C-alpha cells in the first residue's frame, strides 16, 4: 500500500523545486541549539527520499537568527513565497510550522498561495496538500498553536522580568558614571574621577543656574567635553555636550539613588512605506 505522502506527491510536484526552509529565532539559538539546525538541514535528504533530485532541492537559510513573529526583514521567507506564487515550487519542507511562521497572517497567506499553485507542505509529521480540507484544517490548527506558543513564551518572560524588577533585583544598564558592584544591587561610582567630576559639575551648575539649557550653554562656553557611553560595557568617549545629554543626566532617577524600571514603552505604527515599525 502506498504511503500517504506518496499518494499526494505527483509527477507535477516532482518537476518543480523542493524548498527546505531553515530558521532559528536568534543568534544565540543558532550558536547553542545546533542540533535543531542540523535537523533542519537534514530535511534536504528527506526531499531527495521523497523523489526530488539533489539539483532540485533549494535550501533557504538566510533567515537564521531572525524571529518568525513577522515576515518583515525575513528575506528568505519572502523569496520562497515569491517562488511559490510563480508556481516554481513543488513542496516546502520545514521541521515544524513555527520554523515557517509564528504569525497567522503570514502563515495563511502562504497557505493560500500553496493552494492556488498546488504546492505541498511537509513537516516532521507528514506531507500536506493545502487544497484538501483536512490537511488545510490541520495546518491551520498548527499555525494557531504556533502563534499561541509565541504569546505564552513572551508573557512568561515578561512576567519574570517584571517580578524581578519589582524586587529591585533586575540588573539593567546603568547611566554614564555608575557601575555595578560585586554585591547584589550594589551601585558604585565610575573609577574614572574625570567622568564622576563631569557629572557632579552638571548638578552643581544646575543648582546655580536653574535650567538644563543654561547648564548646556555653560559647558559649551567653557569648551568642556562630556562623557558618552551609548551602551553598557562600551568604552566611554569624550564628546561635545548636547542638550539632550545634559537633560538626561538631570532627569535620570538613578543618579538620585532610586531603582527604576519601565520608564519607556514600545508602540507599533505603520510608516509612510506601509512597514510596521516600533
């Protein structure tokens, strides 16, 4: 008796390419979860076992290290989708649905294109024909579960971060002039006295002049440099002071000895080019 996969794969499918889509969500996963990456690359052998020649198998791995939450910036997924729309693909192979997409809008768009161009989808559990109701239903459920899984993972991580921050134990990057000590929660002044001196000058000048703008103008008049550290752990650079740099020092509660978290938030919007931005 022929297997279910063999019944669904026709000579028409075998005349077209087999696309193997490979993705890991972050650079850390690519580096540390190598077994998963190797399993995904091994799908090329499965495509050949199903009847495609080695020359027909195309491995799409440009999206390694990118999240599947959106198709934006996933060049490999976009290229593969375009090939499906052109009718050049006989089957798409992925280790699981979450490798292909964790967003239902992207997932169902791909399913619709596969249905229109008679393209099969295969994962670790089997081969599916999106034109068949039962297969489409099963793939839809898998897509929904994949999206829900991403939501649960995010909620779990966010909840852990907020609980740790509520106890004052979450270590975030400190502003310029402050460094973490060895003890839990210990904050120390930067070992470079010039850095600490520049920050103390900001506060002393503010006490005299009464505004951040006047402090900034005073620094410019005196031709003084100001310490800049864009990211935690980055080497401090001395640059011409800006108004925003002076204002951020005066407005940062950490300099007053207060633990703070959640001072900023992310909002989504669509730009003039129709791209989703944060």
